[in-house]
């Protein structure tokens, strides 16, 4: 009897379980999707609003409580690290050999990347060399070497054109009148030693403008103005001796006002510029200090060579003519650089080659150095084959010296520091990205945990 009752009970339980399984399957099959559920909720809310219920009940969201994360203090971490690995470890010890090789390779790549920014490609070299050769060709073919003729100094077509322009701009008759007027008379204009108190070696009508610093187109703005204010004459004689003396016979040529002295200095320049022995080239008088050398057949010193050049017509006007080939090298190089930059995708503003800042124009100074080096090399060959110092392009050698100094300073001093700053900047950018990722991760952890530092 008990067995039958147990079997009957077991059968009932099974029937109940089977009934609930079928019911659960029907519930799951009838479960709406998320979209349907949202639609039904919206319909219910609309129905409630129609019935006059304007405020919907807000069910507070149950937030999961944050867990506590305990982080050791920095001092504890340092003590634990010292106990684990000891002290006296190098920074490299935390990296594997492979990581160290990768770090070294990365730094080499950054150095190479920086060097590439300043490396001249074949087009840069072609532009610079073409500019230098063009300037040298103008010097050889159009400037030439000045020579004294019955009609005055004559040289190449360009040289003659520039000298004729000066003659028209400063007519001889007007300049003679200006030279004889009191407004242009200066105390340092003694043409011989008859009016000096201290003898000046070589002072004559031919050389007095070369020896007197007041006649130098650059130094005259300092020494000439000072001599006008003090009534003196400052000279470097043919032997390289500096003589500064009071010109008692020219005391009436002094000025007490500095602006009047500057005006008189400029007027005197104007009156002398087209004379037969005109103003010397800038700083030419300083070569009188170079009392050494045995140059040429007569074993002359450098000072004697320069004095002879001035006597033969190497004056300020010829200096201006020689500056034209130098300007051609400068302008052609800069224009070629600008067009190449524009072709590479830079804007016109970024390509304007006025500034010599290497951060804005990395290759420009190097290209100018190459261009002027080419022109100077050709001029050196011209002097060598002609054996004539009058063939020296003085402005070209000044430009070469200027850019050689800039290039040497860049290569030896500035470039290593700039390259190091470039590499450090790139590494700092990568470090900033890593720190940003660390901050993002820390914010995510802070959202889930309460961070406690012991």
C-alpha cells in the first residue's frame, strides 16, 4: 500500500514539474524584445498621461558599492624594492637586452630623422651650384678687371655701366663746387704733410683717402664724425702705424653739434665718390696693418698689394660693381629654395626665404654657403690664372667668410644641441602618450574602487 502511494506521489511531482517546464518555455517564447519592451513602456506612459498622471515615478538606480583598493606608500615601495634587488642598480638593468637594442635603434632613427631635415638633396645642391656659377660668370664676363685708360677707368660692360651711372648721378662739375664749399670741408682731409704736426708716412694726393679712416665708407661714420667734432685726423700710414693728431690749420672745419658733423661727413663722402682717386672700398684701410708676406715677383707685403690695388682703381665704385654678382648668388639661391619649398607642399608664407632661422628654413643657410663657396672657388681660380690681385672679388670673399662662420658654428656647436633637443622632444611626446594612458587607466580604477594609500 505504501509503495503504491509513493509511486502515485512521485507521478504527481513529475506531472507538476513537467507542467512548470512547459509554462516556463511559453513565458520565454512570449518574452518581448528590447525594442518591443521600450514601445510597451512608452504606450503605458502615454496612457497614464491621458488619465491625468503627469509625473512618472522615478525608480532609483541601484549602484554597486565601490570596493576598497589599498596601495602601499612610495616609501614602502622603495623599501620593498631595495630589499628585493638591492641598491646601486643602473637604469638599464630594468630593461632586457632586446629592449636596450630597440631603444638604441629608436634614438638612432630619431637622429637620422633630424639630420634628414637639414640634408641637401640633389636638387638643393643643383640650385646652390647653379647660383654660384652664375654669379662667377657675371663676375668674369661682365665685371672684368678695371684698367686706367685716357678716358678714365674701364672694365667689363657691367663695370662701365655702374661707373657711368655714378658719374651721371654725381656730375663732376657739381662735385667740384661741393668740394670747394665750406659745407664739405673736414679736418681730416690733408693731402700731404705740409699741414700736419705729426708726419704720416705715405700721405699724398693719391693715398690720403686710403690712409685716413674718415674716408672709409664704414669706419668714416665713426672716426670721421669723431674727427670733425674734435678737429683731428686719424690715419693708418703705409707702415701700419696709427696716427691721430690735431689739425691746427683746419680748426675752422670743426663742428660742435653731432648731427651737423654727421651731415658734413655724408656731404664729404658725396664730393669724393667720383674723384679720380675716389673713396676706398669699405675697411680697405685696415689692410695697412698687414705688414707681412712676400707676394709676387717683387715680394710685396699684403699692405703693399692693397695699396697698389687702390692706386689702380679698386675703389668704392668698383666695390659696388663687384657686389652685383654676390647679390645674384644670394637672390637666385633664395628664389630656388622658395620654389622648391612650395613644390614640396609648404605654403607661400612658409617658403619666403628672408629669415636665416634654421628652425623655419633648415636648409637655406647651408645652400647659401654652398653657392658662395662655388663662386669664391671660381674667383680664386681667376686670381690664380691671371696673377692679378685686381681680379679679387672682395665682396664675394666677405660673403664666403660670413657663411663659412655660420656653417662652422652650426656644425660644431648649434647642430648637436638642436638635434639633442629634437630627440628629447620626440621622446617627451611618446612619454606624454604613455602618461595619458596611465591617467585613463587610473580614472577607470577610481570609478570602481576606493583607493587608499597607506
